[in-house]
């Protein structure tokens, strides 16, 4: 027990120092709020579908929802049903067994439908490409309005990508 305590005291704090990086988040968030109010009136509902990813993009989406980024304060929330969604966020290359489910999810969304392919795998199939088990990019299965590149994209890139698709 004392050896563990000694080691932790010797090693010190390994987390990053807090830097006031909130201004980029606040700026993006206020711009998002304005666009969401202009288009949807009050809030933006996102339905997220994992079409076969490694879960790296999902971790970043969960980070966007944590207390530091807190996208709910900007009027963005996640919904469980595509019937309540304004935007479909798809991660990963579309695996063959998810192809039909992704199409049904897209068809269940009310118009106007916005679709974002998140990450390099969603953009072009990534490492997996097109094979017997993968359809590749999301655009090979459903129409895509925007692509947010990165492996995985950072939370700021995600907020910027959502803002760009709303400005179109």
C-alpha cells in the first residue's frame, strides 16, 4: 500500500493542465445556437447510428456530451428514435449487416433530413473499404450532406461540422 502511495507521489499528476480553451467552444456553441434557432426554432435532435465502427467516433461523441463541452446548453440533444431526429450522424464504414437497418433509419426520419458521415471510415470506408463484409462509405448506402473527417474527429471538429451542415 505504501509503495503505491510513494509511486503516485513521485509520479505526480498525469492529467493535462486546465487551459481556458472554453472560448472556442463557446464561440462555436453560440454560432450553433443561432443557426439552430434560425432553422429549427428551438433545438436540434440528433440520432446517432454506429454502422460498424471501432467506437473511436462514439467516444468523441460522448465527449461532446460531457460537462466540459456540454452541447445540450446549445440546444443539441440526442434522441432514441429517428422519427424525432433532425440530423442523422453515422459512424464507421457501413457493414453489410447494418445496410438495411441504416436505410430503414434514414427512411423513418421526417423531412428535411440532414445526414453527416463522421470520421474517415464514414467518409470513404477507411481501412476497411468495400469488401464482402463492408459497403464502405456511408454515401454508398444513403445520401450524405456533410462529412467530418478525422480518425476520430475531435469534439471541436464535430461542433464545427454540425455548424457547417446547418449553414448549407
